[in-house]
């Protein structure tokens, strides 16, 4: 049968010249493998407490590149579904994606996006531009619109180091809406249920040219403020030694801060908060 393997050999689809988009390849030959394939009948909505949802993620530009971070909590309604969820993932050497929304769909979308970028580079022979990566992710989100309307939304946050920029490279941040709208953000941004509080904190703490350590502390402070006001956002868990995921992207590529470094910075912040529970004030 066309499109199926015979005697253990790949089907003709794998030898047919076509698009450099792996997502479009799947849509043409294996649409059921796409995470955006309809999961529910038309008109059916999902109750908020039936599937785990991830919450607050953020990114900010600093002196050497861009930092992206997220809390670790996933919730189902008022229940904590997972305490150590990984919401920040490398997409390639100079790009990372974090997500808020339906966890199962989001994890599959991130994996597909990673393959999408690798497939493009193998077919075209060159990496996709950072703007192209953002546009491609927006198209994938748009394909999930039907499920988003049923309550299964996925809202990623994309951060990358633009190696093609005229000034030698810089950090850039892109936000999205559930319909696939694409918006480049200046300096910092946050997504998820705790994002209004995280953005409020970053508005106080952000300044151009932050060092890596200063940027990491600002991100941890913002996530702490988000957890302080949003029950779906998890703060540092000293008992279980679960701390936010913090990663940076510079000219040298993607790097996740070690557990030891993140724990040290988190404990320093919590100790400081013991003297000033409302957090740092804006610099005059």
C-alpha cells in the first residue's frame, strides 16, 4: 500500500523530494503522529482539572545573551500534578523553548520542533535563522488552534542568540498567542498563569547589561513573586531540593545552570527574602 513500509524497507515517501519542513512531511504522510491532530470530537471542551498544565516561564536579555527560566510545578485544577516538571528545553545550539499550557501536548510539540530544526538544517545545509525559527514555531502553534479552543492550549516562549545579527549577535525573545500570533519582546517577557506577577517583578529588577549572575537572580526573584501570588506556580522547594530551571544562551551556545548553582542562588535569595519578604524595590 502506498505510504507504508514493505519488507522492512522505508516507504517511497522517504525518497521523494519535498519540503524542508518535517511537520509538513508528517502532515502529508503520517498526520496521526502530529501532536496537533484532533484529540476530541468537535464541540467538546476539556475540564481544567483533567490534564496537567504547566505555568510560569520567563526570559530576559542580559549582557552576554539571553536567559530563559521556568518554575517546576504542573497542576490539574487545584491539585499539584507534578513538582519537578521540566519546562525549559534546548531547541538547537542557540535556541531554547519553554512552555506553559497542556503538558502532554507541549512536550510533544517541543520534541517535534527540535526535529523540525534539525531536519531543515540537514535538507537545506544551513541553520534556520532565528526569525525563521520563530515563524516556524508560530505555524506549529496555529495548527493546534482547534485543540486550544477545546481547552488544550500550548503557549511557548522562544529565546535565542542571533548569530547573524550585524552587531555580532544578541539575545532575542519571542512570545506567542494560542492562535499562532508571533510577537518579538524587548528586554524580558513571561508566560503562564503567574506571568503578570513575574513581569511586574522584572519591570522593577531589569536593567540593560546585567551579568549572568544578576540575570539569574532577577529570574529567580520574579519566579518567587509569581509563586507568592499564583497557586499554580511553584517556588523553590528546599525540603525536596527542587529548584527552578535556569538556562542561558550565548555565543557559545545553550547552557543549563547546574543544580548546584541554581540551589546556591535560590538559597541566597530566600535568605534575603527573610529580611525583606516583599522582594527588592526598583532602583531609583
